C-alpha cells in the first residue's frame, strides 16, 4: 500500500531487538554502507562503502547505489528504486532495517537489565540498545533552573540541594577553573574529575575529533580517568556515528567491549582489546557552535550501577562547558601563532632596516648599484657579484634577498675559500651519519638550510672542479644527495654567487668550468672599490664611529681635519672592511674629542694592482678622483660644516676643533682669493 505520509522511521534491528531508531525527514536522504561517514554505517565486509540510499519523493524510497551484493526489500533484490510501505524490511548485508510511519505500530523493545536467556546475541556477543537521546541539558536551561529555586533553601548544604542546584554549582566552579586553565589536557582532566564526582561513575574520557594524515576523521583521547584501576575503553564507532548524525547525547545499555574497540588511539597505544562487558554508557557531543568537535564519554561495567538520564543531564552540561573551553584554547593558540609570526616579521623588518642603514652612500656608482639591486631583487634570476674583498658583497646579497619574494625565507652565506674541498662538499650538501670519520649524526647542508630562501656563495672561484660539477646540477634544478647518502633531495633556492677572482682567466686556465660560468652570469653586478667612490669614505666612517659610540656611550665624537684628509687620500686596499677596522682602532686608541691620523694608524701595504698613497699616476687614478689642494679640501669641509650647522659659526668652529676667530679668518681669506 503506497503511503504519502512524510513522517517515518527506520528501525535497525538485531534479531528481535532494536539497536537504533532513525527519524526520516524529507530533503535529508540517508546513505547506508560501510563508510563511517554514512548516516547508517554497516560494519560488514559484504557491504559496499556507499551501498544504498533512502530518500523521499512523494513517498519514501530505497535504491541501490551500484553495490556488489545488492539491496533487498522483503527478501527480494531490487533493481530500481523501490517504494517502501509500513513494515517493509530492508536488508544491506547483515543489517536489517524496518520501515514504519509510526513507532506505535511496531512492538517496542523489551527492557533487559543484564545478559539472560532472552538476550539477543550475535556471534555470542550481546547487542547494545540506545534507550534515551537528548540535545540540551536542563541544568543549563534558565527556566528549568528557576523552577527548583526556593527562598527557604537558602543556607542549605550543597549536597542537600536537589538537582539541578548542586550540579549547577559544580558546573559554575568548573567553568571558573577552566577559564583560568591554559593547558588543554589539564583542563580535560579537571572536567572528568567533576563529571565522576557528580555521577559517581568510575570510568570516563574526553575525546577530540581530529583529521588524520589521510584526511579521515579520527577520535583522539585527550584525557581518561579510571577510578576502578582498569583500562579505559574508547567509545564504539556506531555510538559515535549516531551522535555525529543526530547531534544529540545518548544513553545506551548492554554495551559490550567488542563494540567499544573502535580503534581509538590513546597516546601511542591502542585501547586494550580484552573483553569486559559494560552495562551502560553515555556519549555527549562537545560542540563549538553547530559543529561536533569531540565527545564526553562515561560508562559503567557489569556489577556497577547503571547510568541514568540524570547522569546524561550532567554529562551534556559538562560537554557544553568543555566546548567553550576548547574554543578558548583554540583562540589562545591562534593568538600565540599570530604573535609569534608578528614578532618574527618585526625582527626581520628590524634586520632589514639595519642593513638598509648600513648601505651608506652618496656616490653615483653606488646609486646605480642600488637601482640595479631594486630591479634584480624581485626576480628569481641567479646573480653573480664581482668586487674586491671587503667591498660589501654580502651586504648587496642581503639587499637582493630582502627585496625578493623570498624575504621571509632564510638567508644563508658560506665562504667557499675558508674550507677544504671535502669539508666544503659536506657544508654545501650535508652528510649522513657515519659517512666519514667524525660524522656522528646527520647534518643538513647549506642548500637544505636555505630552502625557499637565498644562498650566498662567497669566493665561488675557489671551488674545486668536482664540487663545481655537483653545484651545477643543483643550479639547474636537479636533485642531489648528501655525502654518504642515496636519497635524492630537491630544494628551492636562489643562488647569489660572489667572487673577486678573474673567472674568465680561470676558465681559460681550466680551473673553472665554462658551463658553470655561463650559468652564473645571468645577472652580473659589479661592486665598486671604496677608493673608486671617495665621497662615501667619510660618511661610512662616521656611521661606524656612531655605532661604536652607541654601544659604549663614550669615545671620540668625530675626526680631526687631518684624519679626514688622510682617510680621503688613503687607497683603502681592504675596502669597507679595512675602513671599519681603522675606525674601531681610532675609537679605542683616541684619548681626545676628535680622532687623529695617528689613531687611525693606516697601513701602507702595497697590494699588486692597487695604487698606493702618493704613488698614483694620472693614468692609474681611480674613477671619480679629482686633483685638489689641501686648502681646497679644507674650505670644502668648512662650507659643509657651516651648512650642517645652519650658518652657526660658533657651533661650526667647535665641530672643526678651531677657534671662532680662526674660522672667520679662513672664511675671509677664501672670499678675498675668489675672483
């Protein structure tokens, strides 16, 4: 007989007993099958993952979803959608389901308090029965709470107060305790202690739903309490699926441990699979909004008092409190992650700002280099930096990194000339434990350390031919192996190479690979020597002196005119590195307000290819050099000092280290000499 009544139920049976009841609602089809995510999971290998569907279309129908073993209605295999009539029995593997429009039309299950001759058994194991479902606790319902409050109860002991007063006070205390708790596991243990105190139960646990590496949902036990001293048994897949599906807490009787062995992990061990019959269990959803994120689970064993609906009230209320605790812990963790990320970003910006301040320049040559770095930085091109030792190649490499899309990644630098070929290979590519004498553990090489960042290879021209070949493979995007290893490793690294060697001559001599040379020269930037940009000497020196003074709080305030003239005339074979050392030496040795040439103690070491002080010919003078007398240099500096002080001659004289009258006399003589 066809029925058009949309109100219907599906009763899951095991023999003559009900194991579950599903209310059917139009617009919400039910999937039956082996997958745990189905509305009705079937734990039978003969069932397909998505076996059958029950749906409403002006009547309730069932259809097979292409299963291997078919779907049966009243003993007949269906080939197409089958209309269901009251009393129809659907069979999916070993699962039997009865369709009805009214639960009154179907005989209710018998109440069985313990195993007995009338108990229905499957394979010698008694089947559980859900006897109560509930979505909201009356303890947290203001109307229900008000009904039991009486003025004449003021002053009574907490233990003498009828529910929900006593549990409500316990919940209030728990809420305050969890509000002060910042550890997820300790908070869950506090909640379980309250739960067992209120229910007088011996066994309970709190589980959280998490995604596994395979993407499937898994239940992780965050805390478990066993006051009986026996092993905790996780909740069954069928009960958990029922709570997830309906969203309600449930109370079940006649639970057996074969159902409890749901493969839930607790720490690094699986739940003990020994069979100990459990007489009743409660499972309450922990909710964050409308989403179920975990469970509060408690159960009693055979021989212990059965759990009752009033215990379900307490468990459901505590689950709601724990849900708020979960949300607060998650927000706290998110804030800590954001704070850590912000601090890391602030540190990176501070480092970038510091490196930007170190780029002191007023020369056209360095301005052009800065523009080139700004254009090259955002690209992923390999860069070859060429310049003398100490000219600031690493500073330029860091600037390239900071202006790139890899700025948030690591910047790793290594000097290829500082290591032997064997050690250099280990430093670049890493090594496995035991790969050579002294290799007591695995070590990541610079390429792995610089993954998704920038690797600077200084003094690249000193690489051996064997390492050049391996480096070329990595530069071309191919994987490499650690020393002593066989596992291929792929990295994403931008390479900035630097050298002061004549690579063209090295290629001609055969000491440097020509294919590597051409692979490196995608972008080539030349860093001018300090003697080629004399206008930068004094600003850089003053920057170094200010750094030293800021760290110690004392030292010379500046340089005398003689020191300034000496620094400008010096050839600086060690470039910026030598200038920094000279300033630090003057900072330490100077006893006065202004450092003199004697404090700088400049070296007159003659380096081949670099002209020395006083020995420069017009043909070999560095680019940008102008022939000027000391008087011209002096007046140029006086003019710059007056400009700096805004025309204040007293302050300018103090900076110059001369009397005000001497300054006036020099200015007057300069004016009289002007045409």
